[in-house]
């Protein structure tokens, strides 16, 4: 036993007779853990970790006078920690004392904390602006988790523990889409990290900056078939633009610098892997954290003047120019709208860019393509020039390739991505829009189409009103729900939408204010996106904006238990769930392709009651006349709420 002296402190570890004779238990004192035994009328206290492979001795048993490790059967004296004769490895042992009020142990002071490799990395990440990490703490990422804990105590970082790592990656992706900044997602070795991949592919496809952080098995067993031994650099090679392991001898701060620079500047996925033993190593003496100073230039780049001149000539000569904006124009719309007003150009958006211009703006035409409106498609058919800002010509958008086209994007690879365009302009959207506007002559050929837009919009509004009234007795129609959402959602809300018929209906029927942010899984089109995305949006905006998510029952089922995460962190999120009892979009596709409808039905609980069991507010709506009150009640609720709307799968 260790001798108690002036440097030790006595700590009470058990109540009188709390531990039965012949038993062992685990006791924690501060951050330290001990195996405490009662044997032969005496008490013993040893380090909880077996010196062989770290097995938890407090979970073992006392057999024939020996404390047996539960992992590999190594034996130690329960009172002194000494092994049988012939062995020398022994856990540290500490003096115990039985007093009237319980059992005490004499312990030396806890060692002073040291600055670790993980601390250096976390300090660097937060210097670059990392404010939020979503993830799950586990056995192979504990050292890095502790560095994040310390950062959270300093007020530098917010950590949100989730129920599934896939939700963490979607939340981080949505954070990036909304803000342009980086959030992190965090998992253990093996499955914890591979669970991140779908959400990271969403970020990659939609050009959202995200940082993935992975624990890893110890380097000495890596590649030898150890438990959860997975080649994470290989697994992440396609999804991550940057993926590196942080080893003991690495330049730790510089790897963190490069990861954050890749995410922010490249608008892409970066990935850092932390072998278990490297996470808690002392940082090298004098190791400085990194940061963004001098590591990136301005994004406000201008296109070549000659190309601008060609574009100006085309715009000045066009009688019916049309502007289409994509997700790349987010947070850059003021000068685009000013250009549209200068040349009387109708403005449509891709679905990912829904809401970048108000649907009631005199030049606003809504969404183009499969999730769009007949107003947008009418003007694309009638136009004689397309001016495209921050869009990449997805086949779902359906821009006509035969139309003369000017394309503006700051990413050279996005220009002419799927087919040649007449004038590709590599430049910042706002900068380029202003250059085009300033260079135009006073007189342009474009006609004023505002009256025509108003006429086409009134035709579509009348059609939507008829669809609102549709009722086949199978549930509420999507048009009625979206009309109610339009009336009740704040003009500056963040709205996260899922994948499926609910998404198409939102694109067609919801009337955007022009100040709302709409987030979706665009190119990847991953079902289950909306609720985790709403968590990411709430992390970014807090309670300063209304956060709403919309999904079908299939999408909600993917990450339904994240509702408990929303409750745990008191996230002010309203989830609108369209419950039609099936994967309605797939049923529709089967019918359209003349297949039998097969295996698309769902067995659902009453989701409103489920929400209540999770600690959220749950409201069930079965009639259109209940919609407004239900949505207002949920939106006004302080905390997470779910509105289950029983819908008709055929009224989309």
C-alpha cells in the first residue's frame, strides 16, 4: 500500500456496510477511478485499470481470495494489489480507513493537467472560427473529446451530443449551407466515423464547408485487425478533399490549419483522424496554435473585362432576358435583383435557391424545374437570353441548353459544367452583377414584362386555390398545408425540407418571402435530412430566428430519435410531419413507370404522441380547418414541437 502522508487527502468512498463481504465495486473520486474490495473483513483500494490491458478491475470478481480482471483473468490481491508469486505487474494501491461514517481512502493530489496535442488542434480550429461540433463521444475519441470539453468551458466551442452520427454530419452540413462557416461532426473509430459519410456526401455535393473529426484505434494495432480497425483515410478518400491522420510527430497545428482552410476556402469536406494514443500526448514545448491570418485571400474576384464586355453586349440586345439564380447566389442577391430591375428581367430560382427572391416580387417567378412553378417555366420558354448566377444546371432544374446563356460563378469547374455556355464569367456573384449593371448602356432592348409576370402568377394562384380545396377523404392535401405554412411561418424563418413528395409540394406551393433561408439536401437528395438540418440551423441562429423543418413520415423515421436531442438542448424547432403512411414519392414513380406499387407502405406510430413521449410538444391534425391553429401553437411553443399532419399521398 502507499503510505499516507502530508501530501495525501482522505476521501470518503463508501457508506458503512455499503459493500458486502467478498465483493468489489468501482468508485470515482474526481476524474480518477478505483476498484474498492471488501475481503476478509478488510477494505482494499487499487487503481481501476488492470496494468495488463487496462481492464476495469472494479467490474471483476473476488475468486478464491484473488481479485480477477474481467477481461483476461489476471489476478491481484484485493487488499494490496499484488499479483501471485512470479508476477510483478501490479496496480497502484492506496491506504484505506474505516470510520464511523464510512470507508475512506488516502489519495495523492490529482496531477496538474498538461496541454495536449488535442488541445493544440482544438485551439487552432476555434481560432479559424469553429464554434459548434455535433457528435458522439466514445472509447476511441476520449482524449480529443476532453480537449473540446475544455474549449467549451472557456466559451470557445459548443458541443451537441446526438443519437446517430449521420445526424451530426447533416447538422454540420446545414450549418455550413446557412452560414458559409464551418461546423464539425465527431465520431469514434470504425462505425462511428463511417456513419458520418452520408451527411458528408451531402455537404460535398452541395459545396458546404464541413469538418469531420474521427477517433482511431491505437497506432500499434492499426492494420492488424483490431476491434473497430478501419482504414478511415481510405474510407473518406472520395468524400473528403482533405483527410489526414494526426500522429505524435505530426505538425498538429498545421494539419488543423489545412483542414479548416480546405473546408472554408474550398467549400468542401475536410477530415482529421486521431489515433487514440496521440490524442492525450503532451504537446511539444512551445507549440503554438494556428489560425487563419494570412492563409486566404478575398473571395470578391472579378471576371475578365473582355468577357464582361461580351456579356454586356448580349444583355443590351436581348428583348426578353431572364435571370436564374442558384444556391451559389445565397447572401449575394441585392445586386442581382438590382440588375434584374435594370433590364426588367424575370427572376427564377433553382430549387436549392428557393426563397432568394420573394414570390410576390414584381419580377419573381418562383422555382424552375421539377419542383417548380408554371410561371418560371413559361418565362424560360419565352426568353431569348438566360443570365445564370451561382447555378450549375442540374437536370432537375431543366434549363434549356439551346438558349443563349451567360453563366456567372466563382468556381471555374462549375462554369459550363454540363454543356457549353456562350459567355462563362468566373467571378463573385455580387461583384459581377454590379459590373454588368454599371457597364450596360442607358437604353437596352428588353421589354417590361412585369404585367405579364403578374398575369401568369394570377393564373397559377387560381390553380393553387383550387388545389387547396381538393379533398378526396383520404387526408389533407399538400397545397392546403403549404398555404397554411405560408400564412404562419415568419418572414425571416429558416426552413429545412426533406426529400420526397413533401419536397416537391413545398417547391410548388409555399410562397417564400425573400428573407427566409430554405435548406435542403440538393444534389445528394438524401431522405432524413430535414430534422438534423434544423438542429444545425438552430445551432447557427439560436432563438433569433424561427426554425422549421418539413418532412414526410419516411424521412422523419430516419432520424426520429434526434427529437430527444432537440429536447435535451431545448432547441426551438418546429417539425411539420406529413404522414401519409407510405413512401409516397416511390409509389408515384412506380405508377408512372407502370410498375405495381410494392413495399412502399409504412407502419407508423401516432407521431404526435411519440413527440410527447420524447418530451416535445406534439399536435395531430386531421382536418384542414385545424391547420392554422396547430401551426401557430407549435411555432409559439418555447422548445421543440412536432405537428403531425395526416395527408393524402395522391394530393401532392
